[in-house]
C-alpha cells in the first residue's frame, strides 16, 4: 500500500489557487478577481485535457 501524501484535487482543477499564489509576486490589486480569473482559466485547461482524453 502506498503512503502517498499528495493533496487530493477538487474536480475541475489542474493547479489549485493555493499552490499558484505561492508562485506569483505580491498582488497589488483585487486578489479575489485574480483568483476567480485563475480558476476560470484553470478549469478550461481541465476541460480541454478531459476532452482530448475521451475524444481520441
């Protein structure tokens, strides 16, 4: 049995905002707006990956 401690991702997420924010410089504007846009774009990537997976 594997003792893997990797966090489980929510459905529809490739890179969670909590991980992505660590890579970004400090946000001077509306952080909530940036988070929402990141999650929208990330969800599109997730949908694209699934589309490629099930279409071919």
